[in-house]
């Protein structure tokens, strides 16, 4: 199926690895021109249809600079994928978290996206068209143990923001949706400093056992792949779904049992 993304200009944040890198590849394969923002660009060099931009999105000016650079180089922005994010497992509980811990999580998981949206909407509204897809998380509403309480709060704010903005931006021809993955086979979960390794160290277990315990609660029996999330993002980006806005799409292998 042709997703009608040829000649579209897409900006992807957190684009150098994991879900972001998979989204870059998927959009480029559909013919989009992709501006890929990340701190490290090694994996993005030489990709056809991809313009890598070095940027620290945790800095206040970073998101707007990325958006403005994309427009300067390609004349427009049709699609924004807010993927950048980070999570730390809080093994010592709520009382150990400081205001600074919450502020850091909100900066990278919420404010980076908010600032990118603000900058993108300026350009999209002039042309009265555009699509924004935010990569959130099931932790926006699923907190089995509170180990990522600050991350979940930030992602919940991001989902809520998209729902609110869908009402205001819809009449301007701009739609905005959320994608909420469950556990994904990326460094966030499986890296040396990822969730599995952090929990294992805190509990005297090992990372493989922690991963197996998580998988046991997923009916599909496995983590989601970055490519599966990227496919969902790419389909939602397509003008073929031009009347889809405000919704939060869960991809979690059946982890969430409620509707």
C-alpha cells in the first residue's frame, strides 16, 4: 500500500537508535525526506533520504533549532515524530526522588516534545496541514510497581497534551496522535544500563531473569520490536488516515488487560 509519504518532510527526534532509528528508516523507505535529530549521528550517516542534525533536545533551544533547520534546508515540515525520551528505574522508591529527578524526566520526556510541537505548529499552521506523532508509553497509565514513576508522569502529560491539542489544531488542518509501546527490545530495556540490568543489580538477580519475568506477563510472549512501533508510527503519519487525531494507540503484546 502506498502511504502517500513521497515528498513529505519529516522530523524525527531521538533518531540515532532504537525506536527513533527504526522510524527514520521506515519513513525514508516510504519516500519521505527525513531530518533526523540526535546527539550522536554515527548511525545516521550515509542513509538515503536522511538529513542528520546534531542537537541536544534536553536544552531549551534544541527542539526549535531542529525544526527551524529542517525548514531552512527543505522548505517545509509535514511530519513531526517526537520520539526522544529516557527512563531511569527508581529502585529506592518515591521518597528517594528529588524535585530535580522529576524535572530531568519532564525535560526530556515532555518538554522536549512540547517545544518541538510549538515550533512545528508555527510552520504547519501557515500551510494548514501537518501531522504530529508522539511516542509515549504504556507507563502513562500503567504503573505496576512505581519504578518509573517520574517517567510515567511525564508520558501521561504527553498523552494528555496530544488529546488537548487535537481539539485546537484540528481546525487548522493539523492532527496529532500518540503511540504507547509496552516493553520494546531496545537499550532502554535491554542495554547495559537498561531496566533489566538495573532491576537485576538492585534485587540480586540477573538481567535475563528480569526480562523473562516481564515477558511472562505479556500474552504474545515477547517484547515489541522497534520496527513494529515504527510501522505503526509510519501508518499514523500517512494522509490515508487523515481523520485520525487525538487517539492513543497501544502496542504492547497484550500487556494491558483493561480497555
